[in-house]
């Protein structure tokens, strides 16, 4: 059950493709040089492979448990987390003035990918803490930031994002959790939340619950929601912990995967909370977390895909069977296995490159371009994780379907990534309706200009150019439909996002092929880029047809008929 971190691939991307040197030349990263960035990446890989990966299989078998109102993590998780924190990893990209290391997002991306590849369940604990810290940095009063963020950056305390309610699901505007003002300026929160990752656990003594709730008298819908900091444990001005707050896990979900990550139902019975930001601005404040989590989930997908690819490639090189001529050979020599592995490599490498490009845009302060790519990265990488994990099982054959090799766990774990932090359907709607429609395609046009600037002669450039032409054509048609009828435009949103992502990954492979040296590694990159151009870019035509399918076909049957079985 080993995990081999893709260090060479990550360092190639950082230095040869996305321009890490230019990022490190920015004033805010004056304390980081190329040597320290590389050391952080290599050390993150070591932590992932030597500390996190060894607890993964047992955590999947045993899972978390709820005993006497307290959630207990699987064996080894607490100890692994303590080692993780001792290395300063929870605060890698958080500000130095709040106890972090202020490393660039590209370094955080490497840590997130490799930790997720080693154990998705484990990786969710520090992810939640980072997200909570960023919400507090953006919206909390100075005294709250000073108390909480250093403890989140060190990992001494942890965080959770508390949004979803049983009756509402993704429709956050239906939230019923109430917040009643107290005489001391705090609020008493009452309600039930579900699907809360690490809502309670025994790795830290304190949790920063970031909770959406509706202040008494506020209007219905998202405009009436406010954001609150609700501590698991009450505390003094110096952070000294006292009695439990009135928030607790009432049950744990029995899930398909990520068994080591406790997914809690949380009950608030008048829990004391502090308002973050202005009343009624909860959703706007929460987007600080949502944008962070979209990239984190995308990197989870890349991590799982990379782990599945590594297992499949090693198995294919070692598994000996008869070929078409009767001779016994490793199955990597078989044409079908080769096609499968090349597809896995091309998809994983393309998704990784696009995610690191997005992290680099954040480091450069190009928020609009990064914001455009975030829903693409989240949906694309999570879909690729599921596909690549499934293909890894196929390469292993029957041995993949049993637990021995660990690939069936990757498939189970991967499936959540296309659901949480906004389903992929929501990501597709966000891309088409908000990132393109409300922006009047300005950011899209700027991105297209970047792709065009990298085009050149050759089969890879020609494939990307042809894909870009289709992307432009489909965009124009769907935007026209949106102006006339929202359902007419959004009916093609999901295949449209995949089309956009396929072209963008082709662009990244084009850049990787140009940047690759003339050695064995460079030859492999160029061969994979050609495969991507020939095999995966060929899907553009089908995606375009699906995106432009008449919306009337979706509404030819009434709702009762569609739901009939």
C-alpha cells in the first residue's frame, strides 16, 4: 500500500512550465528561493509517503467512531497529524504574521496533491483548518484573527465548514439554522447541519466551526444568511479552554469511501457564536472558503488520479501473461493496456498542469483568471480522478476489485470529489452563467488570447487550435441561448465545461511539450502530448454536439415521465 509522490513531474511543471522563478521574484515571496521551494516539495512528498500513506489502509477498514459524544479517529491518524503539524505543514501558505510560512500557492498545491494521493481522508483535516483560517483572515475582527489563526496555522486547533442542512442540500438559501442575538453581542445558534467533515475529532482540543445561519428577522433565501465563528469549546481571552459549547456531533455517516474522515451530523442547541463580516453577507464571506476549497478538491482529484496511475503502471510492468503470439510478457506490452495507461497519464498530467497553472495565477494576483479556471479545475479533476481510478481497477483485473492492491479504495474515495464543495453540475452552471455570462465573456476572451499566443505548427498545436475554434463556436451559441432562455443555455453546461477543460488541458500539454528538454523525460512528455492531441482531443467534436443538443430534448417529457421507472 505504498505511495510514490510524483516529485519530478511537479518540479518540471513549477520551473519549466508555469514560471515559478517569476512568482518567487515577487516581493511577497522574497523569503522563498528556488532551492527552498524544491526542498518544500520534496519534503512534502516524504511526509505524504512515509507518514500519511501508512495510516491510509487501516483507516479505510476501521473508520472513525462516535463514542460518548466524542468522535475518535482511526488508529494512527492522531499520531500522523501530530507529525504533520510538527513540520509546520498546516500553515505552509498562511501569512507569517499569523504563524504561517507564507509559501506560494504553488507549494501548497504540491502538498495538497501528494497528501491527498497518500490518503484523501487524512488530507481533509488540514484542508478544513486552512479554509477556516482564510475565512477568519478575510472577515474576522483583529482580536479574533490574532487568537485563532496562529493556532490554525500550527495545527494546534482545527476548523470545519458548517453549511449543509438535511432539507436543503446544495440549496443553501433554504438554511433554517437560527441565530438569536445575546446581550453581550454574541449570538445563540440553533439548528442541525449535515455532511460536516471533521465536525468533531480527537486530534485537536478545539474546532473553529464556520457556520451559516439566519439572524432572527432576516429575509428568506441567501440574502438573509450570515456567517459565524462557533467554537467547539468555550475559551478565555488568552485562548484558555473551558467547557464545551452547545455544538456536538449527533451521528456519523456510513459512507462509500473516505472512512477515516468523520462526516458528522452536527446539532447546535443555542451554541455561542461570533458574527463574521456584516449581517446578511454570509454567502459573500463564505466564498473566501469556497474558492479555496475548489482548488483543494481539484488537487484531491489529481492526487487520487496520480496514485491510481502509479499503482496501475507498476502492476502492468510486473504482471506477466501470454500475448497474442503466445509468448509470456508483462501486460504493459499489450496494446489495450498501453492505450489505457497512456490515457491515464495524459488525463492526470493535463489536470495536474491546469491546477498548478491556476495556483500560479493566484500567486500572481490574477484573481479573475484564476476564478474562471477554478470551477473547471474542480469538476474536471474530480471526474478524471473517478475515471483514472476506474481504469486502474481495469488494469489490475480481478486483483483490482479486491482490497489487496488498494485501487478499489481509490475508486471509492474519488467519488466524493465530484459531489462535495459544489457538485460538478453546479460548477458547470457557475462557469457558463457567472464566469462567462455575467462577465460578458471578457475573462474568457483574455484566456483565449493566452492560448492563441502559445499555438504553433505541429500536430499538438493544430489539435489545440481546432479545439479552440470549436470552443469559441459553442460558447457563442450557448451565450445566445442564455440570453433567450436560461434552461436553453444551461442544458449544455456540463459537456461545455468538459469541452473547455479538454482544450485547456491540451494547451497545457502544448506548453509542456515546448518546455521539455531533449532527454528521456522530455521525449516522454512530447510523446504523451502527441497522444493527448490524437486521442483525447478527438472527443471535442462529440462534446460540442452534446453541448449544443436542443434543450427541447430535455423537456420533451414531463417531470413525472422522466422520474418514472
